[in-house]
């Protein structure tokens, strides 16, 4: 639309130039042609201000676009950290449940069917491994919470 408007204004500029030249050759209509040429020149000059404003608007829109992109990246990062935090919390809860089951001597369906029973030493090893996983999960939670503070 701006290009079409610019084209129209350039046509007015050309017509203004033609009328001004024509007014120099005409004796009777010279003043009228001169006035028409000046009027068309003034109409043609009216496009300069909107074109400058268009550049300003385009620059502002580019800034808004870059700002929106940066904001979107920050939001994605925050969502990713929140997801990591939720996964770590879920892992700690499931490990705690597993630890309780091992300590109580509850086993899965397969061990009940086939009758395998763990000794006290095996149970302690399993509990220690689960404790390590719980501690790693808690560290992950703390790290994720710390990172979320700075987002």
C-alpha cells in the first residue's frame, strides 16, 4: 500500500514538473499552469513525512519482535527448569516409596510368585542404593530451585 501511495505521489511530482515547464512556454495559461505545477509538487512532497514515519514504525516493530523473542526464550527456559524440578521431585517420591517397600519386605509380583526372598544384607544394600538416589534427587531439586530463582 505504501509503495502504491509512493507511486501516486511520484506521478504528482512528474505532473508538477511537466506543468511548470509547460507554463514557461504558454503565454495565456502560464500562471494557471504554474499554480497547478506548484500544487502538484506540494502534494508530491507530502509523501516524505509518512515514509519517515514508516521507517520509525518498522524500527519499533523490530525492537518489539526482538523483545518478544527474548521473552519467549526466558519463558521456555523457566518452563524447562520447572519440568526438571517436577521430575526430580517425582523421582524422590518414587524412591522414598521404593525404600519403604524394601524396608518392609514388600516385593514385586514376580518375587511373590517365584518366592525369592532377600537376605538382610541384600536389603541393606538396596536401601543404601535407594538412599543415594534419593540424595541425588534432592540435590537435583535444590539445583533446579536455585536456577529458578534467577530466571
